[in-house]
């Protein structure tokens, strides 16, 4: 699997570049609307999500 999204990727950029990821963020309780201007790592810390699982799910969504 190619890694397209990293912990440094900004939440809003991930959604804009890879629309398939939009449904992943709510599954991990990530605020991707008002809180989307931060890195995925910062959002995971803020919202209490498991960063590794989130990144895996996001990259799986990108891969289709």
C-alpha cells in the first residue's frame, strides 16, 4: 500500500486531495469541519484518536 497521508498531513488537505477520506474522520471522532486546519497528528491528540489506526484507515480509503 502506498502511503499518501502522513501524520503531518493537514486534515483539510487530506479531505480536499482525497475525498474518500471524508467518512473516515468521524469514525475516529475527529472534528474535520471546524477543527480541520491542523495536522492529523494534532487532531488525533486533540480528539483522543489512535493515530496509527487512523492513518491506516485513511490510507486504505485512499487506496480504494
